[in-house]
C-alpha cells in the first residue's frame, strides 16, 4: 500500500466518523455553526490520535490551505478551523468515547452558540 493509500485509509474513516457523530449530536449549525465546530474538532482529534500531532497538524493545515469547490472559506472561517485543530491536539479521546446525555448536549449547545463568532 502506497503512502497516499495509507493516508486515505486513515482520513476517510475518521472523516466519516466525525460526520456521523456530528449528525447524532443534535447540535444546530452544520455549516459554520456549533455542529460544524464539533465535527471539525472530532476529526482533528481523531487524526491526532491516529497519526500523532506533527503529521495530523500537517494534514489539517493542508486541508485548510486547499480551496474546496466554488465556495472557499473566508479568513474568519479558517481562523475558527485552526482554533479547533489546536484544541484537538491535546490528548484526544477515541472517537465516540465521550457519549453525552441529552441533558449535557442541551447544556452545551447554548455555550457553543454564544461563543461562535
């Protein structure tokens, strides 16, 4: 298996897991909102856990650098994503390890919404 295939073998499942976890969270704002931040944080944490901090940082920074499609992100959106990446680099748990109850999610949603800029 070549390096690119190894790269995809790690990135694809981690991305799918983070999207699934985000969908189950019930958080609002799947585009530039709390749910998007949650998904991004999960993906970054899982990459850090699987690849280690230096390689995960390179992958995540490269992802932010690339222009995906007709609607590229603005500077504020990139700044938020870089912030989420940095948060995820500190001892990430295994994806899905921290199940939140409905009450915890309800308490978390307004905090995320209030701090989203």
